C-alpha cells in the first residue's frame, strides 16, 4: 500500500512484459499513483507484450486499482488484441500523452471516472462499456488520435477534440454512445456518431464525413430513443452507396437541430438530409440548417429527400435552406407524413428538386401549418397536398419547369394567400378534393 502520492519514473526501453495491478491500499484523491516515462516521451518507454495469451489477452490490466495514472509511455500488444484492460471496479484511472493499442473496459464491472487525454491510439479502439443500469461516473475522452470510441452507461461524458491521427484533416471511424447522460460531443472529426437511449446531449462543431465506403443504411448522426439533445453547428457530409441519411432521429424527444450543414448523397438508393421517424418521436425542431440531398445514379426509381418526417408529433421545420442541387434525378424537398397533431413548416427555402417542393399529408383533426416557404426551380410540382385539413398560407412557388404550382387532393384544407409565378408548362392550381378553401392567390 501507500501513505502518500507516489510517482514511478520509467527509464527508456522496451519491456516485453504483462502486468496486472490489483487494489492498492491507501490510494485516494490525494494519495495517487503515477507511472510515467522519465524523459516525457512516449516513444522512448514501451511496455509491449508479444506472447499469445488468449485467456489473459492484455499487456496491462488494471483490476480494481484506484486513483492511478499513466503518462508519457507506450502500452502495446502483439499476437493479441488488447493493450489495456480496465476491470474489477477500478476507479479514477487516467491515461495522458501515451501511445496505446486497443483499450477495453468490459461490461462485467463498473469501472468509473475514466480519463483519456492527448493519447495516440491511431488505428486502435477505445471501448469503455459497463453493465446495464449501472453508472460509471465521469468519462473524459479528449484530444486523442483514435480509430473508434464506444461508451456505455456514463453519467457525465465529454468527447472533445478527437480525430483519427496526427493529420489535421483525418477522421476517426465510429463513435457509439449508449445509455449515458450529460453528454458533450464537440469539435471531433469522425465518420459516424450513433447514440441510443441517451439523455441531455450536446453535439456541437463536429466534422462528420463519409464517402464511397459502399455501406448500407448509413447515417452521419443517429439519435435512437434519446431525450433532450441539441445538434448545433456541425458539418455532416455523406456520399455513399445505399440509403444515406445525414441525420436520423428515431423515437426521440426534445431534439433541436440548429445551424448545421448537412449534405447527404446516395449512389444506388434514396438519400435523406434529415429523417425524422418513429411513433414515439416528439418535439423536434429543425431550424436554420443548410440541407442538401441528391441521388446521383441513373436509376430513376430512387428518390432523394431534403427532409423526410414520418410519424411522431410536434415537428417544427423553420428557416432552413433545402437544396436538391438540380432536377435531373427524382427528389422532394420536404416530405411530411403520419404526424399525429402538430406540424409547422415555416419560412424555408426549398429549391432545385425534380419531383416536388413540399409534400404534405395531414391526418384528420391535426394542426398542420405550411407557411411562408419559398419553393423555386422545381420540375413537376411546387406543392402536393393530400390528407385532411391543414393550413397552407403565404408560400411562394416560383419556377415550375414542366408541371403544376399546387395540386390539391386534400379535403377541408385552407390554401390561401399563396403566390405562383413562372409556371412554365403546367397548371397554376389544381383542385381535386372536397371542401377546400382556395382563396386570395396571386397567379
């Protein structure tokens, strides 16, 4: 044991050893233990276990140790998988300025208050999992080079300023965060960010980029069964093979998506800039984003959508710029279906789509309001209105190349004070439904 703070300074060299540290009596927030390279250079001190050992697959195991730090050294593994294994309820474990291989905290014990600062895990993963319904306390992952990050059951999580390697424009691959709360994901560079059953989330100023990985069902950011999140000032660029989505919100509540740049393109299937789905989705605000969606193959059976909202309730789409780039491929700017009561699509700019600017299909007794939108340069139709009810007011449709300004198949809708300009080869207003108020137009 110890009775005071202890520092071990390690001489330069390569140490082919396997080390396991258990509980050490006397450690505390004051009486800490630190192992560090004597010359403060992680390339000069290397703990590197090279023997195959499948039943004890690690170089360094922290098995119940508390208040322990590792600085300025390398911990690597050959003929095995994990360089570091954290287990047996270890707490207050810290790695800083180290070169590390795979780091694993398995979901068999609650290992809490884990910190990784300025480490080089280039090509390796940081996998910090904990048992279901547990609380690992604070997890900090900042300023690292890392391949992928997995964190589950953290009470306070900070993931900031990480990327793939020393190249400033490099990207990590996947960041996956499950069943955690008080989460900050900020200023990282990555391919994908997936969150499930998380609460109190801030995702800000990240660069998310994926292209030509021949993936299927790919999302830049996925929020699945999450609560209270803000996505702000992120840049999400995705161009992939099949079913690409920039942001996907599934059965989540109180989500604000604000001032992001979202570019989603697909080569062999539909693409969606933002997809809002799930019967339990509630209170989604999409505001002041720049959204591009595009389908760039020659198969005209596929379609792109700028914003696609299907199911849920209380969906607010306001002041966004939604761009299909051109109208050589099928696409819709805003598509709204099956939302129970409240939809407001207000003051958006929708442009350059082949098929439709805005599609709306409200159910009976709902409160859908499609107002003050500008729809420009579409080929087939500016607005396509189905369902029952809804208010469509003060929208401008300017430039329909080969179709109609608005096609009203709905019943009991109010379509008033809209402007239809430059309908070049079709009809300004088509009414093919009962009991609609169509009034005060400029055509």
